[in-house]
C-alpha cells in the first residue's frame, strides 16, 4: 500500500472513529431527558452547559432571563434543563421553568412530550388561556387539575408545567394539559407508596374533603384514603364536620389496602379513632349512680333511647324511664337524635360497657310535693285528657292526673254538660280524695258535695211531708169531710140551714 493510500485510509478511519466517539458519548442522553448541568460559558445570545457528555449543551440566553431581561445565572451555576434536540455537534436544551423558545420549540416539545412552563393568564369559554413561550395556548378546564374545578378563577395568575397534547395548523391550534403531568407524578407516587407502606402503618395526611359517610385524606400526592364515619371518633353521634375540616393535618392508621374495581388506584381504609384512647378504658369514677348530667340523643329504638354522656360513652334510657308526666309509647315522639337532654345515672357496668339512665328522675317526680300543691276540698281547674266508661281523666299539673268518676258526674246536677266535654277542654273540679302512695286523685264536679246535700235534703223533706199529711187525710175521710178549706165551708152552710129551719 502506497504512503498516499495509507494517509487517505488513515484520515477516513479517523473520521469514522471521531463520529463513532461522538455517537457513543451521546448514547446516554435522549430527547425529553431532564439534566442538571453547570454553566460553563455565556455569550451574547447563548448559554453553554456541561451536560456530562462529550458534547456541551446550549440554551438560548432569553430562556435564562427574568421579566426585566436580566440574566439569572452565572458561570459555575447549576441549572435543570430539558433536552429538546440533539445531534453529533450539539445538545439543544430548554428550561421549562422559563422557556422562551418560540413556535419551533413548542412543536419539538409536542413531538417529544417535553413539559413546558406556562402562566395561566385568564379564563375563557371551556378553559384557560395560558401564556407559553410568548404565545397564548389553550388549556381545557378538565386538564388544569386532577380534581373537579369548582372555581376556575383560583388558577388565574398561577404558573405550572404543562404538556403540549395538540399541535395543529402550524401552531395556530395548540392545546396543553397540566393534568397529564400530575397523573404521571401521582402514578409514580402510588407505585412508591405500594412498595413502602403496608396495612397497620401510621401516616400523616391532609383532609381533602368531607362526605356524610366520612372524610377523605391525602396520604401522598395522588394517593387518598377514606376514614369512615365510624372510624373518625369514638363518639357515635359525631358528624364528620364535628371532628375534622378540609385542610386539617391528621395522623391516621391504615386499616386496609386493595385495588379498586375499576383498576384506577387503591381503595385505602383509614382510622383516626384507633390512635386515640378508648374512653371506656379511662371511665374510672367519672360517672356513678345518682349523678345528674346532660347528654346528646344518639339514636332511638322501640325500647328507649341511647344518650351519649361523653365522647364514646353511651347509656340507655329505657322507655319506662323517659317521663313521669305521661305514658310514652314511641321514644321518637319525645326526643330526636342530636337533641340535648338531662339524665340521671341509675347504674354503671364498665365490664359490660353499659350505663342505665333516667330522664324522668333527672326532671324530678311531680308526686313528691303533690300534698303541698293540692288539698282535699280544693277547687282547681284542669284539662280533660281522655274519657272512659267509668269517668273522665283530668290533668291538674304536669304528671298529675285525677279521675272524675261517673258516679260523681251523675250526682253533679250537670251530667250532660260534663259528658259533652272533649280532650283538651278546661273544666273546674274539686279534690275529693288524695292518695299519694297509689298516685291517685279522686275528683268531684265543682261544688259537688253541696249539690249532693241539697238533693238529699229535698228527698228528706218530701218524705217527711208525705208522712205528716197521711193522718189528716184519714180523719177527713172518717168524718166524710173533704178536709182543709172545703170542710170549714160545709160546716158553716150546715149551721145556716139549721138556724133557718
């Protein structure tokens, strides 16, 4: 081989080796990669970055300036940039945080799925206008976040990274999405969460929203769990909003983790109350028989009502312990869940976790001082409660009801008036008999004793008069006289006739 041919072959081999070297040096970089590089040179139009490979990167100076046009980096500074394009001679970089690369860079960002920074300038029909690389692009309202947007105005003025999801008509129709990037981040977070966390773990989270059945807590971006209302508090009457509010930082225990039926994410069950002490374990001497306290009606049952007297501590008011003043047939007719009531503690059984309560004892027994309020012979006004064949029940005071027997009504002299009374009518009666041991009050109709006496006296006079007239009638009949004024006239006529003869 001649020297000339050797020289030619050597030049060709050197060129091939150099090209192969450049190609090999760039094998680890791909379009769309995010790199950290050091500023090595700044010129009038460009900033050169050490990419860690044999080929330096370059980014336009405009992308690294602020709104006032001032350069924000110096030699030696570390910057984070995205690889926009690359060849054997250079690696073109862009900083999505302040990109100003123009239409061509937006096209390359679309083709290579490179995030681009944009500022939400205003709302428009169906979404937002976003300023990106000195151009206005469109972001649908459904693509601004992963959750439902209730108030679009809250996003105006904010700056985010977006992904170009549509680039049409040579850049006249550009659509971007923030949601795509958020979902990618959340998916990575979910995968990491599944690797690191297991049931029974205790984690910190943030309450995101409340529902009637519980509260949702974000454990890590894109990963939410739900605290069912039964796991929010030991109190069974507490509502979610009584325990937590959106935005609250809470500590929870993971109860369960399983994939959702739709295949999107995880279904995570959480508990707040399991990190709190069981109130029954700390009951101690806090409550004892005979104590009076107030509580909240938790729920009603056919046999009574459950009243919460402390968070997580419920007692039962049996239906027979609800009222001294009336016979209760349906507890829900007297109280409603959430209502505050006064109760007296009758008994406490910490082992069985049972507390017996009484509403009527807390209100007091009206019969205790009935003898101070009512006296035999006293006239009072009452209200008709109901009527029976044997008499009329009349309420005299709360919890005090007397009976006006039918025997008293028939002798009252106003039987028809009393029998026409209806429940709710007012009537005046008198106390005839007071029996506190049997809780009975016998009533008479008004001044019934006087009426009964007058009637008896008339009967007595009638009988006496009849007995006195009987002998005179007998004598008159014996003498043939008609008696009274007729007998005297006859005698005078007889004397006149005898004198004439």
